[in-house]
């Protein structure tokens, strides 16, 4: 009887996975395309201003740069609000980058397409690598020893190179990235050095304050593991000494096998996990099934690769979303 139940449950999972695969262009994707803040239409607008222009390669870098530069320069998020997994620039994007006064990207080995542009001498403006000075994690190290994606570890295409690209999900990393951007701005526009230094100081203090709040709430937790949609949270987990287990790997693509899902369910039960996380860039169907099977709640956790429609309408920025993330992570580890 037990085996029959297992087979029946596996068949249900299989149907849901097929459905998820066929609906990649879901509501979340449509919402992201309507983002009025970081729409790629900004690429068309920058030529009509006399201000210097800064191009960045992700929403967090846009947020960090904008918080320091204010209205002194134009800041353009090249990826719009689409996230960066699988994103590649068009010929038009590359032509615009050639005109940029400053270019901010995650860093060498984190965005292959940028590495190629730099090697070819395509980018002529000031180049700022956000990851300069960071202790990067290898992409192969983010998979926890407690659980492994048996099949997709061997076939996974680490499109972001050898390192985990989600550097902004550590508030301690974020302070260093912020400093790197500030230094680049001062080099580009020394006349406004005091303005940039003051804005940097305010933002860095806010990051540090939230880091201290994370440390306080997550010290000596009841559990030491969270179950997430994809393995984006290694830097955050390192800072506060917990583990992440991903339904998907680091690149947030593909679907887990039935064997993997059953292994995750067993792991969640063994560790008494009360919260299963989903995110807007991947289908919530598998996390929902797992939550129902183990009797856990389903909560939204943002990898901050892009903002949801609701976050945009609420006027949320990087810091506000990291506050929201703390609330649900604390729930997962301590309730």
C-alpha cells in the first residue's frame, strides 16, 4: 500500500512538472515586462540628456549606484527588470555601452558576456567591478552536502562562470560593492566627491544596521536549513551560518526529477522544515506540492534579481526587500 501511494504521488508530481515547463511565460514574467522603473526603454532615453550615463548589469547594482549618484547622472539597468539568468545583450545594447561614461558589473567570472566585451576593448568608459575585494564562493560549492541534484550536477551549465553570481544577497558584500561604486563615481566626477561620499556613508550605515539585525535574529536558531526555489542564497547563508537546499540549482533553470523531489520531501520531513520558499522568477508549482506534502507553509523569498509588480508599486528598494527576506527567513529558522 505504501509503495502504491508513493507511485501515485510521483505521477501527480510528474503532471505538475510538465505543466510548469509549458508555462514559463507566466504572470511573473509579464509583470516584470511592465516594470516602469528599470524598463529597457531607458536605453532609448539616455541620448537626450547632457548628463553622464552609467550602465549597470542588474537591479541591485542599479539600486546601489542610484543611491549614491542621485540625479547627478543617468543610471541605466541594461537587463531592465528581467533578471540576469540567461540574459544576453543585443547589438543595440552593446552600441549603447560603448557610449557609457561608466560601466558597473558584478565582476570577472560572474557575467561571461561582460568579460568578453572587456577583453575586446568594447567598453571605453570607467569600469567598476562590484566584486573587487569580495571573498567569492565557487558555484560548485553552493550545493549542500546534505542534498545533491544527482542528475543535473553533471549537466548543469554554469552560465555565470565558476563563481556564484548572487553577491548582493550578503549585506556585508553589499557594503563593499557600494564602496567600489562610490570610488568609481569619485574618479569620474571628483567635483561632486563630497556628495557621493555622504550618500555612500548613509547607505553603508543602513546596510550595516540591517546586517546587525540579521545577526541578532538568526543567532542560535531552532533550525539550520532553508529550502529554496534555486540556490541563490549561499553568501547570505555563509554570513549567518545556516544552509540552503535548492529545488533547482544555481542557474534557476530546468526542472527537478521525481527522484530529486522525493529526496527533498524526505529531507524536509527529517529536518522538520515548516516553511518552503518560492520566488517570482520560477514556477511555484513544485514548491507548492512539496509544502503540501510536508505540511509546511509557502513563503516568498526574493533573490533580488528583479522586482515584482507588487514591490514596484509599493516603492520598495534593495534594503526594503532584504528586510522582507529577513522576516520570512527568521520564520523558517525559528518558528
